[in-house]
């Protein structure tokens, strides 16, 4: 099916140089790139590959020297300052240096950016508080940058970029200084924007393996050239996700890939009953996104990304001893009974994780 919306980004034969005369050095060579609505593209590669230079060209922060760049419609060449500013207001920027306004609090930094684009300022307060809280900054939102750590400052910069629900996000190592929970929050927000009604596109310069499973494509640059442009398939995303789960730590990359091919993706809306106590156990569940509550007669457990459930009935061949409910919109990987038992037989780490879970959940 052809997407009726035009691409968010089109780059045609772009080359770029630093310096003049004998000191002139070429840093980008004949770059071609297209980014569609709702598509998240990771730019990877070694330091000095030209990733940050390309990102600043896409944001209109550098002048295009050779080739063509169209972002959110207009071509940058010949665009006047007012028109270029209008394009930038629709872009969420996260640069390596947060460049927060030192005289303003974290909350005020986000609000100042949102005031430039928000059509409903009366509703902005709750949105800003939610964003900052999600990024682990609830206790710091009224602190000025001087009182924040490097990771907290970067969290404010991410909130500032995403607050206006942009049509495009350009981010340079946005999660490098974030802890695991804040990193997951950024990934969730990016994915929600990309797959939501805004269909926000994103180009993210990163070497952080924690964000790989958010990508639709991975574009690698080396020495100023695109060396690969790979569509990330669901099985690759599954294998990347599984590799970060302790229970599958003992599996080889080949085994992970084969396991990923056996797993199916299921999505459950908030409030949905995934299974009921007394049901026959036919699947093992691994949470990719969202939260699930597993309730027994004695206890309840709140599970999130990377946690698993539904294993006990598959091991014991008894009916489900708990009810599992989606606390918010949930995406899971599921493994059928037969495949689960094959993995259990081959993975000592999975057996250890299951034993821990039995003790923790009673």
C-alpha cells in the first residue's frame, strides 16, 4: 500500500565540506536518504563518520553546499530565514549538549519551548509534568540546570524536544547519559509519537544498544558515506530484545534468532484480560512494552518491559493459577507450549529465572 503522505525527509546526493582552500576537507560523500512518516531511523557508525554533521544539515542548522535536502515539505536551498524558522518549529531537536536556559527551571525550559508551538497553552501544564515525571525528573522539575546532573539535564532536553508533539525528531545521542528507566521512557515516547496520529518521524544518532528495538531502519555511516541501510524486521527486533533479557543470556546469537522466529507478537488494549485463572496454559508471555498485573488468590505482581509470565502452567501442565490483566496498552512476545519447553530444556539461565520468579511471586 502506498503511503499517501509525502516523506518527512528526502536527501539527494548531498556532500559537505569543512574549511576553505587547501584546508578544505570533505566530510560527507553523495548521501541519499528518505525517511517516511512514522519511521524511526537510527544513524550508527564510528566517531568521525559524519553522523552529527548530517543531522545538523537535516535540521537546517548548516547550509546545504551540494545536493538537495527536503524536510517536512520545503527544499532547504533558497529558503528564506522566516520559512526555515517555520520548518524548525515543527522539529524536536535533541543535541549532544542540552543547551538549557540556565536562568529557568527544568519545567520552565520545557514550557518556554512549548509556548512557541502550543495551540492550547491551558493544557500544557499537565503534559509537561507528565513528561518530566516519566523521565524521572518529578523531584527536579523546579530545579535550575546548575543543580541537575548531566543525565537529568539531558532528560530535560528530551522532554523539551518531545513536548510539542513534533512532526520530526532529530536526536544526537539522546540516551547516552540516561539511566535504564529514563532510556525506556524515551523509547516509549518516541514509539508512541511515531505510531500515533502525528506519525512523527525520527532520525537518531546513537551507539546505545538499548534503543535498537525502537528502530524501523538502521543506516550506518563510515568515513562520510552510507555503507548500509537495513530495514529492521520483526524477527531482528525480537532477537535484539531477547538478548537483553537475563533469562536468555545463555543462548547463542543463532539460537536467539531461531527463538525469535518462533515468537508471535500480541497486542492487548488497557484493561484487557490476557488470560483467566483456570484457563489451560498454552503460551509463555514476555512483555515488550506496557504493564501487566498478574493476580493470584494470595498475591498480585505488577510486571513491565522485559518481565515474563504464564510459565507456571506450561511447566506443571496444570490450569492457570492466576489472572493476567493489561494495566495499560501492552505488547508481548508469546511462545507456544512446545517451543517454550524446547527453550527450557536448552537454557540453564531460563531455569534459574523461573526459580527466582516462583519464590518472588509465591
